C-alpha cells in the first residue's frame, strides 16, 4: 500500500526548511531584542480550555477543532491557536506578576478542520507573542511594532496595517443591539452561517466572507460610534503612537477578529497583491482572559503570524533571493577507498568541529562529475577533491565553485587554509 500525507497536511522538505529556518531565526532575533522569552506548550489541551477562551459560538469551536477522548475518557483537543495555552501555562507556572509586564513568544503548529486553501492547511504553523500585565495602549503599540519589525526584516514592503476598536464588554452591548435591529431586516438574504450567528453571536456576522453578505455588512452601524470614552481614548492613544512611530494604518470599522476573548484595540496586517487570502498576521487586546482562566485581573495583548501565508508574501515580493539561507560550506569529493580514512580524520571531522558545515560524497569509480553536481546542488562554496593521486602527493585539490578556479593545497594545513578562505568570502 502506498501512503500519502493526510489531506490538509503537507511535508516541508529540506530545501524549503531553509526558508522556514530563516523566518524563524529572524523572528527569534527580534523577540530577543524586545525582551520576549520563548515558551513551548503541548499540542493538545483540555477541550474546555479552548471553548472557554475562544468562545462557544465561534467557527473554530463549532466547526474546526480536532476533538478526541483519551483512554480515560477525558475531552482533549489539538490546539487551534496559541494564546490559550500560553496563558494557561503562565498562570500554572506562576510567571505572571501584578504590576509587571510579562512577554512570551511561541513558534509551532496549530490545527483546524477547515477547507485547505493556498497558504492555509489543516495543520498550519504560527509565530506568535503575548504581552501580559497592566492595561495600556503602549502594549498594543509594542505588539504592532514587534510584528512590523519581523515582517520588514524579512524584506517585505507591501504591507498594510488595519486597526479597529471593538469596545469593552459594557459599550459593546449597545452596539450589538444596534446590529440586531439592522440585520433583522436583512438576515433573510444572508448565508446560513450569518443566520446562525444572528441568534448566537451577532458580532460574528461582521466576519462573513460571502461577497453578497459583505455588501450588506458595509452599510451596518459602525462600532466606533458606540464605544465608551475609555475605549475611545485608548484607540486615539494607539493611533498617536503609530503616527509617532512612523507606522501607517487604516481604520477598519467592521473588523472584529474571530476569537471572543478580544476587547478594545485589534489589528491585522495584510499583504497587498496576495488576493483574498492576504492577512499575514493579526492580534489585539484581551482584558478578561487571564482572570477567566483563573489568574489575576490582568490585561494582555497578543498577535500571531501565519508562516505559510508569510512565505507566499515573501515569494510574491521576491525577497527570498536576498536571504542568507543555510548552505553547505565545504564538500569533500572522495575518489578512492584509500582516501576515506584520511578524509574523515584529517578533513571532515576537524572542519565540522570548527563549526564549518561539511558534507561529502564517495565515488570509488572516480566519478568526479557526479560528485561536483551534488556539490553544486548544495550551493557549496568549495569542493575538496582527494583520491589516490592526492594521497601520494600530500596535496588535495580545492575547487572554488563560484568562479571554477582550483588549486592544490597541502593536506596537513588544509583545514586552516579553508578557514581563511571562508572568512574572506
């Protein structure tokens, strides 16, 4: 029987992994410079954790979670997003201190049972961060700044930031009443999901992606006309910080985000030119999540980046060519059985121990052409050629793969000479 990857999952092969490593390393560098600590949480948690934090009536909980029972009958779920697990771990391990800001980041896979599409699979990867502590617009600004820094360090330019303020639990009630009155006259024309959301969580209607429904939504009341003075002040302060920081933005009055724990300022960053699936990253503030999960009264702000869609944007803008991807520094072409021991003990192992990436190929039938093809595929800087003739002379041939030149260098000093060459190039 021939096995294939399960629908909605994919294999990330070695050449592509080099791009993933570059993205992840870039994010880690930015997070380190901004004072974030990395956290890794389990791939599965208690189902109730996600239901309570994300929201009973969200599409994620009602349609998309991978739920299962373990051998003791406990309800568990593969994680559909990262925030709930991070907050649970921070509370459980006493990492949150009142009056102080705690900052965490994560990188890893998430799982949602939805229709596979370009840039989003059922197993998909996210880079995310959480800032937890006192309530302040500065945390939303820092989240956006950190996010923007990661994306721009990758070379992306066609970015657009959208922000909105979805209010607090108090001022949002008046808005929901207004939405109910508006959609009551239109709901019969809208999709089945909108009809269900009309009775369960009317804010979710604003998230609909059906074109005919979007036309109706565009005439709906705007939440910015209903938010209280505190929420309005927070929104204006964030806008002022973004202007001071030189980050352009656009207010999107119908953006609500798909997770119920969000309050106040929310944001999305889109890549212009990607089409319908253009959201690279999103996030916002959550004022009640920590306390609802058993922690102290604390406010948090988080964001996540979809790695697959981020790669699409990088390919679309053709910035990958400017990345310094992982490559093999040295390739040793071994052309005889007698040269194996010398190559391993004198060249390969010492180079690797000097933190120089070194691979090798063995061709006892003296097929150098084949080995050079392999070295070229690996984008190797230099190839060391060693066979019986080289053992007899005590000199190996070093071929520069960039310009095709080659020279003979004594085997006993070759490692030191290679270090000099790599340093100069």
